[in-house]
C-alpha cells in the first residue's frame, strides 16, 4: 500500500471514505454477494471508478473481475462491465484530464504491469478468446478492445499465448465477418496488433482468407474515397505482406493484384482531395511497393511486376503520373512506385519508354521527368524520386541505355532544336550552375553507362560546343575541365557535391573500358591534377574528393592497356610512389568506404536524403567501390611481371567470356526459334481441332440427311407400292429378261473358253507322251544317270497327277455348264408363262409376287455360279501355266541326260581301248618269258591254285 499512497498523494483527511476504501467495499460485495444483481451493481460501480482510481481498481479488483468472467458467463451485462473495467485499468488511452494529472511514464508502467499480471495465467487470455466468440455486442466489443490493449502492452507474450491456443487466430478472424461495423473495425485494429512482427501469425491470418475480406471491406467503403476504415485495412495488409515472401506469393497467386487496379482510378479534375483520400492513396501506393520492393527475392518481384503490367495496374499508375492537379506528395510516391514496378523488368521498362505526356506536341514521360529533375525550383524530394525512376528505368536495361546515349551522339541529335532529348537535358544539368542538378545529371548519366562497355566507347564520340569560335570539346574532356576548375566557378549549393558527382561519373565511365582510360590519359593535365589533389592535406570535406581522385587514378592504372608510352602502368605506379607514397594513396582511397554517407547509400537503391547537402553517393556506385577498392590496392603493389601475368589471364578470360557470350547468343536464338515453333505447333493443333470439329459436324449432318432420305424413301415406297404394282412388275420382268440374255452370252463365252482349254490340254498330253518315250529309251544308262532320271520320272508322275486333277475339274465345269443350260431353259419357260399372267387381271398379284421372288433367287444363284466359274477359270489358267513350266523343265532335263549318256559312252570306249592295249602287252611279255625258259602259269591256273589254298586253311581251322 505504500506504492498506492505515493500515487494517490497520501491519505485524504475528513470523515468521507477514501476511494480505496470504497473500492475495497465494492470488491467485497463482488466476492461475497450471492445475488447476481448485487454483484452486477458492484462491478458497474468499479467500472465508473476505474478511470479515476485506475491503480486502486487494478490492484484490488483484478482478481475478482477475472473470477466474475469465469463464473458469471450466463449474464452478459456483468461480463460487459467486467471487461470494460479491465480495459480501463490496462489501457493507456486515458482522457486529457487524466493525462495532465499523471506523468506519461507512470501511465505506461501501469498498463504494462497490469497486463503482465493479467497474462501471467495463460488461462485468462484463453478465457478472453472464448468471450470474443460470443455474439452479444456487450460482451464481444469490450472483449475485442481489451485484447487489443493487451497486445499493445505486451505484444510478443500475448501473441505466443494466442498462437498456441487451439483455433486462437481463427476465432479472431471471424471478427472481420461481423455485420456490426464497430466490431468489424475494431477487429481490424486487433489484427494489426496481433500480426505485428510475427511471421507465423501473419501466415495463419493470410490463409484464413484475410486478403479477400479486407479487399471486400475496402471496396465497400469506396476504395481511396473511403474513410479511416480503409486506412486501417491498408495498414493491416501492409503488416501481412511486408517482408513476408510466403504471403506475397499467396497474394499474387490469389489474383489479388488485379483487384488493386480500381484503387488508382482518378478523374480529370483532381483538385480538392481530402486529407483522408491522400492518406489512403499514399498507403495504397506503399502497398504496391511492398510487393515489388528490391529487397524481395528477385523471382517474386519479377512475377508481381509482370502481373501488374498484364492487369493494367502499371498503366493506371502512369496515368496518375502524367495527370494534372495531383498533390505533390502523391505524385512523388507515385513516381517511386512506378520506379520499383519497372525496375529490372524489360517488359515494363519498354512500356514506360512508350508513355507520352499529354502535351502539344506529345513528349516522352522520361523527358518530362528529367526536366523536373534538373529544374532547381522543383521540390528536393520530387527530384530524388525522378532520379530513382530514371535509375530503375535503366537498371539491367541495355536497350534503354542505348536509347539514352543515342540522343547524345552526333548522328541522332535533332538539328532543328524543336524537341528536347533526354541526352540534352542530362548535359544541360551536368554543366549548369546548380550543384544538385550537376550531381543528379552525373549519376543519371553514370547509370546509362552501367555495365555496358559498348556505350562507354560510343560516348567518347560526343562533342560539345563550349563557346562561339572555339573548337568542340569531347564530353570526357569537358567533365575533366569542370572538375579541375570547380573552385573557380560560382555555383549554387555545395561545390563538393558537383565534384563528387563528376568523379563518380568518370569512375563509372573508365571502369572496365581501356579505350576510355586511354582517352583520359591522353590529356596531359589529368594525371597531374589527380596526383596534386591526392597529395594535398585538405580539410575533412575535401577528404571525400581526395578518396574519389585516388579511386579514379587507381582505375586508370588497373584498366590501362599500356598503349600510351608516357602513361604505362609502371610509370604511373612510380609516379604515385614519388609524389604521394603507396601507404598514403591506400589511406586516401579508404576515405570513401569509411564515410558515413557512403554507408547510408549502400543500404538501399532508393536515393533518400534528409537534405541536399547529404546527397553524395549513389547506391550502384557503392557496389563499384566495393569491387575495385581491394583490386586497386593489390594493383599498386604488383610488379611488372605480375602485371604481365595478370594481363595474360585477363586475355584468356576475355576470350572465354567471348565464347560464353557467343554460345549465349546461339542459345538465345535457339530459344526464340523454339518459341516460334511452339507457337506454330499450337496454332496448327488448334486448326486441326477446329477442322476435326467441323468434320464431325459434317459427318453428323450427312448421317442425318441419310436418315431423312431413307425415311422418305420408305414412305415413297409404301405410297407407290400400292398404286404402281403392275408397272413395277413389268419393269422387274424387263430387268430379268435382260439379265437372262446376259447370262446366255456369258455361258457361250465359257463354252468357247472350255473348248480352247481342252485343246491346249490335248497338246500338252502329246508333248508329255513324247517325253515319256524318250525317257524309256534311255533306261539302260549308268547308275548316276539313272538317279537323275528317276527324279525326272517322279516329277513326271506329279505332272500326271495334276493333269488328272485338271481333267476332273473340267468335267465338273462341263457338268455345271449343262446344269446352267437346264436352268436357262427353265427360265425361258418361266418367262413364257409369265407373259400371259401379266396380261391378266389384278387378281393374280399374289402369283406375280411369288414369281418375282423365285426369279430374284434364281438370278442370285446364277450370279454366284458365274462367279464360281470365273474363279475356276482363273485356277485353270494357273494350272496350265504351271504345266507349261514343268514341260520346259523336263525338256531341259532330257537334254542334260542325253549329254551325260554321250559322255559315258565315250569313257567306256576309251576304257576298252586301254584294256586291249594291256592284253597285247601281257601276251608279248609271256612270249618273251617262255623264250627265256621261265615257267609261266595261265591266269586260270593261278586262280584255281589260290582257291585250293583257301580250302586247306578252312579245313585246318575246323580241326582245331
């Protein structure tokens, strides 16, 4: 109670009971009364005292009020009073009188302490979530306000309790669907506090359909013309989307970007905007920037940029950009928004380049914006926004860079001078007497050269006419001249700012461009100026210029191709060693990165400065400094041999880069061809589908026509069958007589063909008989000729079998022909009998129908028999062809056999002659031996003697 007395200013004098005593009595009534009405009255009294005696009510009654929430939930009135009392105790939203009496710090401490007491038991927050679900206005509304106050006082702790509570976030999402606007609006405020700096809760809220509900509320309230509710909804959307990639992707995929387009519809008359409309539109533009912020992942940003182009949101923003009467802060924020929507997106950058201002004659929007940038009468914030827009337009946009630089080249400058180009505006700003215009123009021109060596070389061709009678000077030379004469020219603003801008332009221009370095070194005054600036001991403001001069000199060494003899790398290094000293040079070079303004510019791409004096560094230039600072420091200490090695490595790398560039170009062309082929395939498939659809339609139509035709035919047949039966019968008989005559002719042809085939068969039989007789005469030949002959005979037997088959077939055909002749005679008889019947009366219609059926059947049979005869004719032809081929084969075999017989006869004659010669020789030898007295046995005696020996050997074996 000592703390209580200190706050209340000590005990009150007099017989009246103090506020603390009254509150104590009321608390006792709440705790001890059995009647609900008594407890309700006591809680109502506590509510009325809770604003004036906040501390006492909080200390003494909080426990009793929580008990009431737990036990008296059936009575909505007492629950409402209890929630209001707790809100008054915990909330810091006091009335002005109360704020005057108490110190603000003490008020903040009280709210935080009471919140800590309340949430110490997590069941209290869970109980409060349950009460918020109640539909009763007197319970739900104070519950929402109390929970919002708890989140304001102890946000992270309460967020964690709600997050682990079952369906905690989902219960609160139902507040947006409440039909009572007061609860819905306070529900939006509650969700703002709930989602603050908690990605997990942000995701849950987003997936509970928060985007849909919030956008519906904004539309219902009138978009940008709405009131404070629209502002609250936009703040909640920002809280859900900012730095939350998952929710941003969900927002894009849910097609919610398309629903943002109506927000930016403005009329022709934009005067008299209310403060709330300006605030709403400002928040809407910020919400667009959240989706395309450069800090987001590149893929997510790119997809959102494309979606904004396709739905027309970028077009709507450009309309506001070129509209008249738009407030300055809205125009500035619109320029910043358009900048980030087009940054790094070629499609959006091309569209922005095509936007024209509604002037006479029309001018490109880029030119109009640059005119504002170099106009010193425009607000500083607006000029920064235009510079950012120009930078984003050129970011990764070589096409746009080329268009800007081309306006400076001699061949494209407008000689008439009727229109002002972007290049002329940049040159005008670069050489004006306003230092801020100098800096902005230099940075803009540096962005036109960023990472584009081709344009750096082309910009060397730009010539400027300085004064009448003097020769033109190159742009590079004019920049160095202004840099060296910076102190002598009277300028408005900071002189350092102009020199820093020009040095940044020169460093960007010379980096990674040896030809530009050569042009820079070709002027003999440049190197002495740089060394003189670096070597001097200047004040703190000039240190930044010294650092940039050191960077420019280092670039001149590092990217030097040694084409100028007096300014080779080694000579420049020796010059630094003599005039400045290496350590001093490195120290001056380090002044850049150690500067406070350099650190600020390196944080984000957008140039945001508190005052024009702080406008010193560009974000992209800070990247260049990081890249070159260490490289230049190493290059200063390198020897000539190391430089040579490095140059060789550079050459190989350049060759490699050229090869890679070539292949990239080839791949790009192939990708384009593939896209074209895919488009052609798609068009052809669509055409094919269309043709197939038309074919199916035509087929169905044809089928319908056929069905209709058949139905009509049947109907006509039924109608005519009754009336024209006699004429039909005559026509049928006429047709039948014609067919019978045709069949007779076919029979005659078949008879002739049959006789020809029989004659051919007789000739073949005679040939075969002759072959047989010739083969029988050669029956006495040797075994080899007999085997070949037997093969021929077998073949002949097969031929005979085939002939027999042919004869049997011919017999069958003759039988069929005779059968056909008989049937023909029958038909003639039937025709003869049919004629008198036709001449009779209509009473014989039944006989006519039977006759017609029989005739039709017999005609069908005749047709089938004719078809069978034609097939048999074909088979006979095939047999004849095969028999003629076998005859030819037999004749060939006969000639071969005759040749072999003649050869064997010759061989036998030769053998007989040889045997006769041998016999004569043997007889002559025998005669000689006899004359000599040698006993000679005849051959017969020798053979008999041999036989006797064999018999004796056989007897001996039997005895054994």
